[in-house]
């Protein structure tokens, strides 16, 4: 399972909300974080989040069983690595 963690604060919540629109993605609270998980890739379109530069580029707290393959002004993509299976 590919997992992205973002701090559960107002600024970063839109990332989890946008990701949760994908039916394969689950979002749950884990400690002070929002855990965004999917069996495959996680894709989050920046414009849909409404995040400004500073928030967008500081939003990722951690990634588990995946790697960030794209994180630019348009999209954040976390792809599975096969780790943890």
C-alpha cells in the first residue's frame, strides 16, 4: 500500500481531501497526521487543492512503501515501490 502522510492542519487538509476523491484512496487520521493510502499511485492536482507555493512544497511529511516521482507546480505523484508487501 502506497502511503503519503501530511500533517493534519488546516493548510494541508486540502491535499487529503483532493486525494480522497479517487475511489481507490483512503484517508484516515493517524496521530497528528492524515494518512493517504492507495494500492497504486497517489496523484494530487495542485490547482484542485488551492495550495500556494509555500504550502504545496512543504506538505509532505513522509512516504511509506512509495516514492515521490513528481512534485512540481502542477501535480504531486507518489508511486508504489513494492516495499512493505
